[in-house]
């Protein structure tokens, strides 16, 4: 697919980040969070059909050139960033946006040394004043809900590295009061 087609698809499914409180207040939202698919998209294709309808897809990086596939198949707005293996991608390296009342920072995590631990990442998230940091890179899922910061890593749909090595993803749901709930799932 040429770059013009990719940009057309990207513009069709991307939209500016909603203003705080614009979404999620008074209705439920379902957000699928995935990462590290590394051009092995079979699990994503099965999962997206099972999970639809969704309000948003979030990919934490390392797609390896298949941005158009994710944007096309999601059927909803998508927030997608480049990871350390997305060498020639024009995707942003990081994004900040709102989901309901929550300020989200999306980063792959490799520039914050997440393979060695998440303290640098969390410090940066606090400095940015976000409520949620979403990241990938480690291929190990994390759902850590704190008093002031939530850290989410969906693991990998293609190359999991945690015990049991099952492909994983996170479903984030906002309830009718706009409160977030996180569900770590395995295929």
C-alpha cells in the first residue's frame, strides 16, 4: 500500500484527542489496548472480530509496517505509536490524549528503559501530569492501578514473554460514571 493510501486511512480513523470529559461521561466505552504484534497479525485479526464494537483501539508500538491494517480493521478511532522496531514508520513516537476524564500518555517504553524496570517511566509520567501511562516493549503484561498513576502494558499478541507465554491484551472500560476498569486477558 502506498503512503497516500495509508495517510487517507489514517486520517479517516484518527481524530483529535477529545477534550476532558467529552467522552465516557454518561455512557460506557470499550477500549482495546494491544502491543508488540511484530507483523504477526493473525491473533489481532481474530481478536478484533470478537471484540467489536469498540470505541477505540490503542497500539503501544512495534507493528512493523502494518499501520493500515490496524486502522482499517479496528472500525473505530485508533491511537497508534511507533516502537523501537518500526524503523521507517511515520507514526509518532509518543502521544498524549484524553479518554474521558483521564489524561493518557502512550509510549513504547524503550526510551525509558522499561526492560530494566518501570521507575524512570513512572517518574516521567508523573512529571507529565498524566493519569495513565500505556507502554509495551517488554512483551510482559502489567496492570498496576495506583492512587495517582495507572501503568498499563498489554504484553504481546504475538511474542509473549511472561510465564505461560500466552498472547495478551487489555480491555479498558469506562462505566456510566466515567470510571475506568481494566481487564487483562489472554488468548
